C-alpha cells in the first residue's frame, strides 16, 4: 500500500480538496440564484433581479445559504478521490511493469474508475445528508428572517413561537444529518440509491482520464499554468458531461420516485429508464437541459483544476523545503 498511502497522494489530495472548495465558494452564489429562478421564475424574473432580491431579504450571507453542508461534502469527497486516484496510479504502474515515475493511459483509466467507485461507496451517505442539511439550513435562515420581521426579542405569542422555532433549527451540518438519518431510518438507508449513483462514476472517470491525457500531450514539460489547467479542465469536463448526461437525466427521474412502494416498469432501473426516455422523446430527451448543466459544471471544473494545479505546486515545494531542512539538520547533528 506504499504507493497509495504516500506523501505524493496526500499532496494531491490536499490540493484537490482545497481547489474544489475555492471553486465552489467562488461560484456558489450563482448556483444559488439559478436554483431560486428554477424553483420560482415568477418571483425571480431574471439573474440580476434574483441577486438583488436575495441581498435585500437576507443580506450577503443569503447568497451562501446551504454552502456549508456542500463544502463539507465536496471537500471530503474530493480529498478521498484525489488520494486514491494518485496512489492507485502509482501502484498500477508498478503492477503493469511501467518504468518508475511513468504512467500510461490504462493505469490512469483503471485508477480513475477504482477511485471513483470507492469514493462513491464511502461518501454516498454524505451526499444524501448534504441535501437534508441544506434544506435544514434554508429553513433555519427563513425562520431567522421571520423572527427579525416579527420584532426580534419582543415577547408575545407569535414572536415567542418564532423564537422557539429558530432555537429548534440549530445548525445541523452533514455529520449531524447522517446521525439523524441513521437513527430514524437505519444503516441501510444511508446507501439507498447507491446503485444509480455508481453509474455516474463514469463522469469523473472520463473527466480525469481526459485531463491527464491533455496534460500528457502538452508540448511543455514545466508545471501546468493556471490558464492551461483552466482550459484543459473545461474541455475534460465538457466531454465527460456530454457523454454521461443521459445517465444524469435518468438518475434525476429515479431520484424523484425514490421511496415509493409501487413504481412503473420504466422507473425500476437505470437501463429501462434510459430506454423509456429514448422511446418517448428520442435523443433530444436524453439531452434536455444540457446547456445549463454544461455552463455550471464546466465553469466549476475549470476553476477547480486551475486552483488545484497552483495549490499543488505550492504544497509540493513547501514539503520539499521542509524535508530538505530536516535532512540538513540531521546531517549537522550527525557530524557535530
């Protein structure tokens, strides 16, 4: 396991997790406003109007409602993915007889598939809990806003009720949501829907395989610049999204009926759901909503890879400097 549990894997994991968090923080307000427009287009007639309305009603923090649980989940998920992906590439390269430090396309593809599958199995409860925690945070924000509107700390029936409601909606967090789901629904409920989620492992598999291949065909051998990482990340994510978008359409339909006792035949599995969508709406039905999804995912991935590459360079240099100084001190102590 030395190839997996290595300093190189840890450096990539920290850089990948940090890069994802920074990209998510940068773009979360846009995603929040986009969601509000989709849920209630009458109340939020446009992007600018939605931004203004949220700022007036909730202040700047309103643009980040639900961001905390999402950051908790993506930081853990991407740390684990990058850690496994980089470590498995090294181990597979050794197993396949590659020269030291060399990684071929097959190692990258297999490592990406294994890392994605293991990551999904481990973090599926967190993704389910993230949705619960985000909904809880939105209710808590609405309750706090209602309390302020009713007069804050003024005693009385309605304001006292609002105060009790706000107190009951204490911060939950992803791990609090996991504990609550475990207590209420049992352990098996935490992995409900894992089968359909595993289908979507193909998205990061294609994304990271394409990104590594684009890095490999670069003409320069120096560190990847932020601009190069941004462009290659955008291209890799665009390819992965286009190729796997029908799976996302089917997964959305399956999630909408999850928990129901009696399901129609076309909603009893990923393959039959895809066949049903194709028979009903043709190829266009499999790609309905692709353009907004591309704008969201490609932009996030582009920023994530740009941040990731620069953070990884900083971490790698800092680690080497620390190790070099430690080695020098040990040598001085040896000869003193």
